C-alpha cells in the first residue's frame, strides 16, 4: 500500500466518522423535534408525528452504537488481555 492510498483511507474514514456521524445526529434532532409537534409562532398547533420521532430515536441509537463499537475497537487489545475475549470479533484486526 502506498502512502497516498493510506492517506486517502484515513481521509475517507475521518470524513465519514468526523462529519457523517454529527450530520446523522443533527438529522435525528430535526426529525425528533418535528415529530414532537407543538405550537407555531402564529398560534396554530401541529399534531405529533410518531414516525418522525421514531426516525429520530433510531438515528440517535445508530450513532450511539457506532460510538460504542469504535471505543470497543480501540480498546480491544486491553479488553482481550484482561478479560480474555475480543469485544468486536466482527471487525478485522491486524
């Protein structure tokens, strides 16, 4: 693997995790808040939309799972050393 390929892989992962996860979290916030309903500035009331709230919660859960898997991947050597199991066997290792 050349240096350029390695740099491009790091850049791609950084963009996906560094910008993609916060963007998904923001989309989840918007979906959840629009699904909650509420009063508008002109006095009208919007009914709650359970589907949008569910989309928001699912996006929050997805972001949380990705963060937990990332932490487990980073610490898998220590966890394997102290407890004797690989917490992320579905991810490739060295």
